[in-house]
C-alpha cells in the first residue's frame, strides 16, 4: 500500500497511514462502547435527557486524560480537562455526545471519537405509607408499584407499636439535637462576649414554652460562667498589678538610696581632694589620705551594688508586664480555639438537624398510617418531579412511569390519627402501654407538621 503524502491538519495526534487505521479502530471501538452502554436512549415515548446528579461515563478514544466519569452539577454542566464547563443538562445522550465531540474538535483534537453513556442516574425517593422509606436506584420502566415494592410495600398489620417506637426514637433524636443546638448557640454568645470584653450578652429566644424554659436555664448558666471567668481573670490581673506596684516601690527606694550614696561619694571625693592639697603643702599625713580613699572606694562599691539591684528589679518589672500581656494573649487564644471548635460542632448539628426533623415527620406520618385498615388499596400516590428548575406535583396511579429524581409519596386519604391519640391517651395502643406522655408528644409533633408536607431533595 502506498502512503499518502497529504499531512493531517494536526500533526500532534497521528500522521501518515496510521490515521486511517486508527479511525477504523475508533469506529469499531465506538460501536462497541455504544453497544455496551445501557439503553438510555428511550424511556417510553420520550428520549432520556441528562439531569443534574447524573453520572456520565465519557470515553475519548486514545485520550485517557479526557476520559472518565463526570457528575452533572446543579447547573447542568460537566467539567472536562482543557474544555472548561460543558452544558449537557436537558440534552439527550446523543446530543450531549455531539456537543462534547464538537468542543473537542474545536482546536483541541482532530476528528475526536467520543462515546457517552449514563453510568448512574438520580435515585428515586419513596416516602409515606411504606415499610422502608428512602432513596432507591432508578431502573428503566419503573412504575409507582415497582417503587412501592422496593420500599417493602405497605406496613404490616399490627405493626403500630413498632412504628410508634420508631417515631419516639426519631422524636428523641430531634429533641436532643435541638437542645444541643440551643446550648451551643448560648455558649457561642457567651464566648463572643468574653472575647470582646463584655460583661453580659443577649440571645433571642425561639421555640415553644418548654424549649424557652430550657433556653432560659442555659442562658442563666452561661451568664454565671461569664461572670466567673471575668472575676477570675480580674483577680489574676489585680495580683500581677499589685506585684508590679511592689516592684516599682522597691525600685523607687533603691533609686533614693542611690541618690544618697552618690552624695556621700561626692563628699568623700571632696574630702580626698582636701587631703591631697594638704599633702602637697606638707601638712597632711599619708595614713589620713589612705583612709579617705578607702571611704571613697567603699561608696563607689555601694553605688554599683545599688545599680545592680535596680537592674534586677527592673527585670522583675518587665517580667510582670510580660505575664500580664501573656495572660491576655493566652485568654484570647483559648477563646478563639473554643469558638472554632464550637462552630464546627454547631455546623455538624445544623447539618444533622434537618434530616432528624424530616425523619421525625416521616415517622409521624407512618404512625398516622399504620393502624388504618388493609382491606382494599385506598392509598393515593403523588409524584413530585423537578425538571429545568420547575417543580410539578402530580396525582397518579400505581402504573405511572417514573423518571430519575422523582419523589413518590404514598398516603391514605383518611388518617386514623384521632384513633391513635385516643388509644395512646388510654395507655393501651394495640395492647401496648405508651402512656399519656407519649400521646402528648405525638400530638405536639403532629401539630407542627404542615397540612401538605413537601419533601425537598
């Protein structure tokens, strides 16, 4: 076979006769990839369109650095190397492949061969009158009935006590998290006030009367802690200040002695000069002059000793000043560390609280549905579907086809909550004993639920 003399447009990838062989292999491999991909092209009458949360498996032949799994973000885009964001939301798989292929061919690769398949779709969510509410893997041609089967079907007869026990556990978990959050918020306000040198702080109160009473207790405890911390720090500062004052007084006394000693030294020097004059005139005695010189030397030694003592006291004074500054710095550092740790714990609680509240509401709904009669299928099915940022709610039958990301809510038209409350108030629900406290907590939780709960995902 003769080699072609025409050079390709981009010599970075392939040259000469290798191009034809690679292209043939590309089409063969591309056909194999498309054959291996799941049949996502059709979901009933409409082609499947890529949605946020889907995971796309993209293969660019001969370019492993451009291949891999890519998750569609909330804006409907994926991030490929070299290309930047590529919008694939609301496109069919084929349209997404063509768009990626076009962007790669625009100055990046010469005739790229691209294969795209949906490796993982958004799950479907089932809640309400089912045994195990939660998220389940989407499968093509899934219906409401198949989703109900994945969720374990309807609650078994006689499961009321178990469901109510699960509700009480969810309720207790929610209460613990809410109480922990109030405690952290009050403590955070106390630490911020202590950091800023304030003597008091205020935190807005929210919640029902029981939560307000707990809040007031926490607020009083933290205010007592703030006062105790302020008093303790003030006592430490006052002790150091008193020590500093004593050192200053000692330095002043030593300076006074030094001044007096310098005067004595000056007089001794004057006396020595007189003896020198007398000695030069022949009237002085050598022994007397020596005595004067000894006195002068002793005075000079005392001056140096006093200077040394003053220097030592000044060093003590600087050390006290340093301890005062260190006390403030260490205190601020400790508060910052506690605030950082508290903020992290508060973020954890804030992240867990919505889930606990949602689980509590779901368990409450289950408690409402469990004691209903199982004669006949009187359940109602609602699908909440979000497409292109628009959410729609539909009443459907159990044969309705589902799409990835759908939220299926199963409920009964007539809730037996009144009968459950009556049984609880009597203390014998289905032969069990939960007591009036349980009934009160169940009624209080039911009152906080919206009439038509909307599950946000």
